[in-house]
C-alpha cells in the first residue's frame, strides 16, 4: 500500500509540475501578445523586423494597425526592383541588411532603406522596375537621393527608388503597373543636381507609410528577400 501511495504522490507531483509549466508558458505567451498588441507602425522593433519570416508567422500577435500595413505590402508588392539579365547572367546584384547604419551626408542619420549594389559598377546598365502598382507622386532631384522616383500605391504605401542614372519617359502623376520600367540604376546624389561618383552604382530602395501626418520608414530588406523569387527578365548587357 505504501508503494502505491508513493507512486500516486509522485504522479501527482509530476502532473502539478506539468500544469505549472503550461501555466507559466501561457502567461508568458499572453504577455508577449499584449505587448505586441500595443505596438504601432512607428515602433522601432516593428520597423526593423518588418516583413521578416517570424513577423509573418506570428502576424496575429501584432496590433490591427501593424497587421493592416503588413498585409497591404504583402498584397501589392509583386516584383523585385532589379530584373535579371536574360543576356548576361553575370550581371547580378547584392545587398545586405543595412537598416539604420550610419550615414553622414548633410548630418548624421540612420539609413532608412536597403542599398541594392550593382556587381558591374556601370551607371545606366541595370533597369529598375516598380515593385507595385501605383501612381508616381515624386520625380526629380534630391541632394541626398539624386534622381529619384516615388511611387504611392492605392493603400498609401510609398515606395522610394533613389540614385538613378536616368528615367524611362515617366512623368509625375502617371499611373504605373508593377514591373513597369522606371529608369536605370546609377550613382547620382550627394550634391546639387547632376552630381555623380560619390559612391558605387546602386539602387537605394525604401518603404514608407504615413501615421498621423508623419512619414515612417520600415526596413525593406526582408521584403526584398521574399521578392527574390519574383524577378522579371530583361534583355540588357
């Protein structure tokens, strides 16, 4: 009888321990849930990890505001901004997660985008296409961005393409489609109009939204990684 009682006591203790572990896990899970529910689009963690695999897998944790913006981008972003060459496969591009790396032109600031670098450092060679449908809402020179294009989607998301060498006959106000040619990758910027040569040829790609009238940038890196599977093919060499 004592052995049976001892076994039952041990079993009871194990069950209690299991319930304690499950309860603690649930409490921690709820803590994370309520923490994420309080976050807005301007939250630094949301901006840094935007569109990452973990964010998309746990999308239900985030606030409605964050989910709406994430889903908008997911639904409208169709193509990687640099097509592959159907003529010369060596004309590749490379990029890393440079979100908020230090930049110094016109004062210290964080890098609000991803730089897609040209393996062949030649301006005017690589085509740049629109990631999404939208309207061209900004076009022309910026001292920091050189020749740039700003495309605003129907959801209000703003896609920014900077340091171009030239445009493709587009005009501000034009309605464009995902995959439409915007211009060609260059090294323009960091000075008055026409300035080139301060850095290697690349495309600075950015994603912005507007919250309470303020412009908020998010990290484009993880979206670009997802769009790697959706590259158009253009004939250029």
